């Protein structure tokens, strides 16, 4: 056995841990020594200021990726992962630093509570990441409005498997979206057919978010969604200029009886 091997053999556990404890300080000193001889010490990659850079993406690639990712982590994960994975490939850092697993909580309208649709939640999170305040508010508002008025799943995502019935949610809530589809299709909320429908809807929502981001990047984004007359009518009494006892843009009479 050579001298180095003998030394390793006779090191006590306490001595080893004490030596390991000094590693951090030694590494810091080592960094200064590297600088002294003209070598760059390793540093953590810098995280750029918000908003992060965006490049135009292919909506159809994103649609398919989101549809496929749904089965691995649900609707919020699927939408976010589809867009982020493309940005990781096209831009790289800093998008490579974001674990898509952080978006799993949004499945089923936030761990099954059926609140905000997870596909909207995940797509909107990425829109926010790559847009300034004015931009993300305009794009997310347009995305949510589109979701409430569009027959889903679209023909593009319906082509991924057997064609399913389309429904218009009238609301961004998972509860309304799923219930209306189940009533129209005859399938249960826990059925594999409903899961397949939500996978397609996840693809559609992620693709739409990318379409809107692409338009904004090209300077051609023009908001088209307008608050429905029924909502503005209700808010004229219940909104800020009236009783000021509610807020929002969702279709009121979908849950509340209309009244004079």
C-alpha cells in the first residue's frame, strides 16, 4: 500500500468530517487563487430580469406536446411544460432552470377543487413569465375570453384520437367546463373519455397561448374579446359604480338567476 492509501485508511470518521467541513472555506480561497492566476472561478448562471426572452413557437408542436404531457402530470403541468420545453430548446437558459413539476398542483382546477382550469393556469403562468405587466394582462385576458367562448376540443386536437363532442364552457372554471361536457357527452367526470377530452383541451389552450404570444412578438396582437353584455349589465348595479359588492368578468347568470 502506498503512502496515500495508508493515510486514507487511518483517517478517523471525525477527522474526515472535519476536513469536509473545511471544504467550503477552501473552495472560496481556491476561487481567489484561480483569479490570481488569470482563471475564472465557477459562478452560478445569472437569472435575467423579468420579463424573460420569448421567441415565436409553432402552435401545432405545442398543441401536441401539451396533449401528450397531460398524461404525465395533468392539465396545468401539460400546458406549462409544452411551452417551456419549446423555450428550453429554442432559447435555453434561463428556461432550463424551471422544473415543470412545480405546475402539477393545478391539475383538476387546483388539486381537484375544480376552480380555474389548469390548462389556463399553466399557460397563463408562462405568458406572465415572458411578458411585461401590460402585455401579460392583455394576453391572458384574451386567452381566458377565448376559452369561455370556443367550442372545445377543437378539430385540431380532436384529430389526436376519436372525435369527441364539443362544448362551450362559458366560464374559465374547471367545474363548469367539465360538467357541461359530461352532460353533452354522457360520460362521467372520472371516465377515461373525460380525461382524453381534457388532454385535448390542454393542447388547445397551450397552442392558443402561443398564437397570442407570437402575435404580440410580431407587433400584430389586437385584443378581440369583449366582456359580454350580460356581464356588463349585472356589473352596472353590482360593480364599482353601483353596490360595489362583486367583481369579475364571468357570465353571472350561469350560476345566478337573472333579476331586474
